[in-house]
C-alpha cells in the first residue's frame, strides 16, 4: 500500500511508525478492502531489484504513498519505479507535501495519477470504490487527478468531524518489531508512536499543521485510547508510548481525564509528549507524572522575544523560563527545541538563544536553522525578503542536515549560520548542569542504550 525509497540516515529521517498510513489502511479494510499489503524498502533493507520483484509478484492494481517535503524526491523516484514495473497500476499520493502542493507535485511527476488532499481515510476509500466500479472521479471530494490530459481538482474534503468513527490503525499490517520511536522520545524499549488528536489551535509561522487538520482540536475518546494502548502492550510488547500530537496539553481537562483513566485502570506504560510552556501548570504535570509521563518536550524556539513575536508563538521568554524550570523541578526529562537565526536576528541574537538554552539547562536541546516550509507564513516572510536559497532542493528541507540551508539570514550569512548550528550542539552538552542532569539518568539498561545512541549522534558534530 505504501512504498518509500532512499536510505536511513540524514536524508530520510527515522523509522517511526507510519501512523497516518496505518489509519488509512484500517479504514479501507473496515469498508471491505481486505487485500492490502505494505512494504517499506528501508525497513526491510531490500534492493530496488527485490522491490520490483515484490511489485511484479503481487500485480497491484493500486499503489499508494504518503509524502513529506524532505523525502519527496525519493518518493517520486519510487513512483517512477513502480510505474515502470507495473505500467497499468494506478498510483495515489497523499500526505502533507502533496496536500499542500498537489498541482506542483503532479506536474513534477507525470507518473502520478491521483493526489489525495488532506485527511485521507474517506477520500482514499471512495477513490478505491470508484476505481473498481464506474471510474467516475469528478464527485470525489479532496482529490486532484488527470482528466483528458489535464490536471483537475475537485472540491475540498471536509475534515473528519468525529475521529472516533475511524478504526484503530492497522498495526498488524506493519513489521512493528522493526519500528522504533526516536531515541530522544524513548525511556524504555520498545516505544511506539501514537496520535490521539487532530488539529492545532495555535498559529506558529513555521508550521502548516492547521492546513491539513484544521485549527479545532479533535480528540479520540479516552476509552478508545485505552484500548489502543492495551493492544500495543499485549500484541507488540510496548513498554513506552510517545504521543506525537502537536500540543498534547492544549486541553487540560482532557489531559486530566486521560491521566485519571490510566491510573484507574492500572495501565503501566511510560509515555512522553510535546507541548507548550503556556499550557501546563504544576498540578497538571504532577498528575501526568503519576500516570506514567516521564518526559515533556517544549517548543521554546528562541531566547529573543522579538523572534517569538515574529514567528507567532504567542508566548513569552518569561513563560518559557518558568515552564522549563517547573518541569525540571518536578523530575521530568525535559527536552527543548530552538531555532537559530530567525529572520531579523543578527549574530548576537542567535548567540543569545544558545546562551539561553544553556541557562535553562534542559536534559536535551535540539537546535535548528529556520526551515521555511512551503505555504507557511515563515516561507512568505523569507520570500518577501528574497532570502530563500535559490540552489536548495527538496532534500535540503530535512531538519537533520543544514549543509545547504533553505533560508540564509542576510545579517549572519550561510557560513556563520552553519558555524552557529554546530557550535550549539558541540557546546550545549558540555554545560555542567546539562551533563549532571543526563548522568543522573543512567539508571537502567535502556538508559545506557539510549545514551549510547546520543553519544554516537553527538560525535557526528565533532
């Protein structure tokens, strides 16, 4: 059902479980499509030749992919390989990159037959039904397709109003033993990825999540979440869950209900989440800790208030400081994220963010250069300044490699930006407070495994 290409490493990200694809597969199976197969050549470590043989042996009628900006080049290469191997098959592409740039993507890849725009469960199922019946595609909301040699776009698909009508992701279709959440989100192994909501009520300039899932946050019911966690524990031996929701604590009442139910049912699971410092308080964090939360990740972004204002964080340096200090005091593993060289910053501003990160002294800090993803307000800001790198490719949108940054800050320059990025990583984990906090975490076999991964990563910057 899905095929991706490339190889693991800085160009392709991590081997996180593909939650969205699993949800689409589950919905289609619920609607009667039972002959669904999945292969990930990266996970399976197979050659292009073996991948082509897999396609030929199964003679697929439809092959579907998801898409991310940083890996879209590999995805389109794979689409071409599939079409060459199975000329008669229909190829469908969904995911965030294709949803935001559907026409551009179809123009870039003539082998692509359909783009499913936005939330894909209902759209893809309706497309499959039409493929096997009347091949009338004009009434399917949320698709772009080729009609009489031209690209046609149907009206938008409405968001799924009640995500509880969607079945549990089809975990059994995937080689779960080969998927592992990022080590930075794992206290114990195995740790798997879950999403319990869709949508984001915030308006950060560097993010376009609301373009796909909307501004209203829609939650799964607590009972369905408990069922899914228990299934992962019983079927796949899950010891940890990392929640990849945009802002897990956006609705404090929902979080309290979730935590209380975990405690009431006695479900022993270690979990972490990403959130904002202005959506937590001491009582909430204490309850989360009682329910098994070991780590919280904060999008701090900058130590400069002017930069927080520009990227529309609607938060303050003071609130970020208080939030991180509170989580540290309560014994959480605290992860923080920063962007260096935001438009309008100069060298001293960027250094101030690095110094601020060290002052907060969270266990983990991840530093990034600005990545103006297509269709985001940050992209518009950079384009208006004429600071988008004209030589950048889709591969350069990867947040793990800034050899050829998308955005070049005119007050700092490309060379200094790369130096600041490397300096931040090189020096942060030598900070005495950070070192001591991380050494204190070395209290289990899993912890040693995790920190060994971290050390290997650190020395890549040396």
